[in-house]
C-alpha cells in the first residue's frame, strides 16, 4: 500500500525530463520507500536503491559510491530511459548536501539523465541541508501520516478503529493482537525515532527529559500546557528554552507538536503556551493502559482520542497544504483550532464529549477575526467521519 497523493506527484515529476532532485521527507513507516518503488515500476525505469541507515563509509564516500553504481546502471541499461537513484535515510549524514550538489552538477554538465530521489525520516534535518547547499536544485514532497480515508480504503478500518489505532499502515495486520500492536508502535516507531532520528543526530544534554516530554505530550494531547507546568509535571529543574527546543525536535520527526496560540502577531504566537498534540493517535493509545474496548467505554478518554484524531488530521493536512494550525483563547473563551492558509482562516470547534473548563468562544472569535468559515465538528453537527474524509482544501473553496 502507498499514499496515492504522493504517488501522483512523484509519478508526474519523474516522468518529465530531468529537472530537479526529488526530496520526500516525513515520519517513519508512512510508506516513503514503497511509493518510490511503485512509481519506478509504473514508469518502467531501472532503479538503484541504497539506505544510509547503517552506512560503513563516511558521507562523501558512501554517497559517491552509490551515485557511481547508479551511473553504471544507467550506462548499462539497454533502453534510452533514465535511471532512478534512491538514497534513503539521507539525514544520517550532517554534510550530505554538498556532496549531492557536486555530483548532481556533474551529471547536469555531462547531460547524464540520472534522476535522484532522496528520502528522509527527520524532515527538520533534511531541510537544513536543502537550504544550505541545494537551493534551486530540488523539489520537496512532504509525506504525512495516513488519514482515515486512506486507512479505510486500504484496510476497511472503521472510524473507531482509526481513532484508537491511528494511521500507521504497517500496524494494520496487528490490531487483533494489541500486545503485538503496542510492541510494533513502541519498538519500531517510537524508540527508533527517538534513538536514531533525534538522540543520535542532535546534541541532547538531557535524553531522559526528551523521552519524558514525549510521554507527557501523549498524555496531554489536545490540551494546553505552559512550559513551566510541563517542567513541574516532569520534575525537572531545566529551563523552558530547552523544553521548547526538545518539543521542536519531536515535531520535526512527526511525533508530537506544540500548537501555538493564534493572536495575529508572530511574536506573541511563539511565546504562547503550546497546545500539545500527537501527529498520530497510535502514539497516544500505545502509551495508555486502556485497550480498544476499554477506551471506547471511558467517555472522557475517548473524547480526548476523538479530539486528537481531528487535530492530527489538521496537523498533517497543514503540512501537505502549506498551512498553519493554531488554537485561540481569550480569558475563559476558547476555540479548539484555527487553520490558516495564506491570509484566510477557518475556526474549528470539536464536540468530543470532553467537559471543558472554559466556555466556547466561537462567537467572540468570529466577531473579532472574521474567519472564512466556522465549523463545529461532532455531536449533532458536522460528523467526525465526514470531516475526516473531506479534503481540507474543500473548506477554503469558494
């Protein structure tokens, strides 16, 4: 199975003449490698694939070696078609971009039709390399967690299954054995991301704090929590700057995010208390002691899962469509989510069954900021299922 939106974009780009390096970034286990291989098969192009997950050579030597093998594959090809070089886990090398730039420019001068696709499971690290050396030579394709629509079409999942088990396609065959499912999520996804994509590739002075912050973010998903309160919950004497940096790293790997407050002023947004949010509800459920059946019976907990599912959909849609996601609060008035595309905004309130301390503030927000639309999702309003199945750009149409 693969993500069809990425498949269509990549297919059309690789079908064209060699123009740009294609860079696909996104969290682990969302189908980045599979989609590239499927596209290559559909285009009937020879492929050379290599992963930097455990390279035996330093960056420049390893990349040069793979590049030369792909060039050889292209020269030995009996057809006149291009060859596709796929380099996976490219973020493992801190200086990969300068080597890629040099080799790409060599092929450009010699008119060698080698097409290059780079894959990275730590988008934040990959983007650093792109902006440093490869300006004007690449196109980025963000890969996000699977939506309810995708999991439903691929695996016939019900809405409740998606709300609890989230959107990892590799876990679909395991949900009837929740012990195996939890091990897969925690060992293959959570631990691998923390240990390989964050701890090994960044300077982390307090690795235990990073892990506890991830667990705290899952526990408080879809709830606003100040950095000072986080430090209190974590029983750590650190500072808020460190905590904000660690949250940025977790967001950069597609695990959890700190959704900022909407104010219309960038400075105030950055200084606000974040609304913690998982990118995939599987991360929340796998950290809980409640199984699927018990979770559905616990109204408060299930309400948190529902709201987190809606928020995760908004977070991933924002990445795919170059949008920004916020929450809004003024005194005891609150709107769950504010989605901004260019200068247009949509206000979204989720009726999930959670008892909130603050009163809904949709009316006040609408009078002050004049959003394009105001949506109430859940309850007797727009159904959760309909909202999760509707492409996010639909709400900006017209």
